[in-house]
C-alpha cells in the first residue's frame, strides 16, 4: 500500500506552523508513520501492538 492511498492523521497537538511532527495512518495490521514536513520520503510501519505500547509509554509523560 503506498503512502498516497492511506488516510494520514496529524496530532491534535500539532500547531498550524508545522514544525516537528509526525503523521500516522492505521491499516489492518500496522500503523504507518511519516514525517509531516517531508511526506515524499518513505514511511515506516509499526505493528499495532508495538504502536499501542508506544502510546501507553508516551502517555505516562
């Protein structure tokens, strides 16, 4: 699946000025991650469980 076919989402914490942010797109088996400043670069995929662990870790601050 190419990056153009995915529905990408940016964090609600991201400002309108851009900056250092990522975008994510969920698929059936993985969460795809890319740099919001350079969407033409290849993205990478993280398994759904790995992504869930990352989010839980990040939520703890």
